[in-house]
């Protein structure tokens, strides 16, 4: 499907805007071209009750092209795979595909997935997962693999040292399935038993310092270590070359590392929606580097309207960058907010019989919902209803000033008002200090043999 055809699809949004159920907004940072992309596709796969959402954070010289390509192609591939899985055509599709040669990384990932699948199947036999989950999960795994293959063979996009993250969501009825590659993030806002708004992280930031990720990379001869001047940022390096220093363990593209532990296999998670769930935020790390999950959901909940929520979050993240890292260039930001229409009271089957299959690393937050641990999870909105015309909603600017000033006391010589008043076109030069974490540090020295331009190299060194 061509780009022109995609733009004509009703209910498909990829630019700043909003619909009755979702809003999306992106803003270029101070590092150059905006490499973030985003998508909301209503009536996904010709289903009136289905919606696809995704954010994509590109990196490398051609990261913006990779992110947009994945934004445009991945949902179409997923749609095809999902339809085929439900009509019994999956085996035919698999036979018709020219299977690419497996890399060491893919083989290692397959072994790990086999172990996880054995555990999952044992659990799933005793759980009531919806019929749509396993076909959609398998469709996601297949679609992500085909997407990476398409990038590798693309004649016009150089993906050797460029790539993108992808956090994607498919909602059908009350079922939520999330597929994640990289360090973008999905966060659910829900009410606890005291009606306080709490944040539940639905994905794991797939970074090289996670034990399972580091083990796979090292098994494939890749190296994982952090530089002395940024000891908190683990990176992936080639076996015999101190490059490229990728700050994530899974990504589309980046084929210079695909034989050394980097994979594009998504983590897939499931959540059964209830009347307590209010909205989901998908955002790139330009947001999560400076705002906590709780701060993000409070900002969205306090926005004047649904249509302004994504922009409010991006604006707050931009201001937080100026406070937390006053001498640094802020990153690109992209946000999708999916608002969950009011769900009728459950008859008990949804919460009792359906399991929420979220990552192990995030389950402590879910447990805290039922254990009612008090103030640590209490929303600043208290008992107010943020989405039904409450007059107690805190204006976005006031909320931002209060939250950010308390979070970063004494870290900036400029006041919040001065930061906010800076014109959008003012350059926050890296010459004033350090540039914050880049996803990719440098290109391999042997890049010239692959006909990579020195101009692109200068952009990233």
C-alpha cells in the first residue's frame, strides 16, 4: 500500500491532532531532524471495535526515515497477518514468504522464546485468555520479523547504522495487546480502590543492562558496557570496534548489530480492561527521560480537554528538560493518548477470570493497586473526575510549575518562567554543556566500505 493510499484511509492519524478517543502530538527537539513518528488507526483491520496506536523513535543518520517507514508499513503487515490467522490462511502465508537466513541473534532469541513459551503455555492452560490474544500475539511476532526483513531489503533507506524503536498497541473491545521493541514506553492510568489515579507501566524498557538482554548479546559476541562519563547508560558495541554504542537491546534496523545480539523480536503483553482503566499513554524516551509515569498521567488527566492532552504532556516534558538539563539539547518527543471509553460495571468475570499478562518487571505496581499502599500511589487530583467537566482541574501551566519546580530544585539558574518564555526557535546549543543521552554514539570505522557518506557521520559524532 502506497503512502498516498495510506493518507486516504478514514480514521488513520499520523500528524498532530485528535479524535473522539485519542490524541497525538510530536515536537522536534534541539538535536536536528525530528526522528519520532506516531500513529493512531481507528477501525483497524476493518473492525469497528479495534484501534491501533504506536510511537516510533528513530536513531542514526536515517532514523527519521526508518521510523516513518515502520509507522507506515508495520500496521499494514500486522493487519494482513492477523486476518490470515483468523481465516486459516496463516500456513499458506508462511509458505509463500521467502524466509530470510537466521542470524545468531535470532537463533539465541528463539531459544529464549521457546523457554518462555513453555512456561507461558503451562500458565495459559489454567487461565482464560481471550480467543483473540494468541492469534494476535503470533501475528505481531511475525509482523515484526517481516518488517525488519523489509527494512533490510529496502533500496532507498540505509538501515545499516540507523533504526527505530516501536511500542504498539491494539485494542479490541476490552482486550489490550501491546508489542514493544526498544525503550519507548506504554503506561496505563487507572483508579485504585480509593479512586486515586495510579500509573501502571505496561512495557519494559528494553535496554542492554537487563540481565536477559545482556546475556543474549554476550552470547552472540556483542559487548555491553557504559562509558565513564555516563556510567548509568549501558550500550551495545561491536566485538572488535568501539561502535556504535546503541543504548537499547532491541530495535528495527541497525543491521550492523543484528549478528551480535540486537533483535527486533517484540515483547508482547496482554491486559483486560475494566471500568477502573482511564487512558493509556504511549511516548518516546524524550518524555520518560524527564518525567515519571505518575507525573505523566497526572499531566494528561489535568489537561483542559482530551484533544490537548498529548500536547500538554509534550510541553511539560520540554520544560522539564530545560530545568533538569539546562545546558543540554532536549530530545524529540512523541505522545499518543488513548482514552478508554467508560466501561459498564463488570459482572465479575472480566477481572476474576481474565489474567493481565504484563511484564514481570512491572507487576509490583499492579500488586500495589490491591494492597493500597497509601500516599506513594495517590494522585494529586484526589477524588476529582478529570474527564467530566470538573471545575477542580488544575491548569496545565500551574501543574507544570508546581511539579517541575519541586522535582528539580536548584538544578537550573533560570526560573521556570524564563524557561517557558524562551522562543521555540532559540537554539539550546550543546556547546553550553553536554548533550543528553543519544541512542547511537558513533558509526563503525568500516562504514565507508558500505558507501556511507561522511556527511552523515559528522551529524552523529
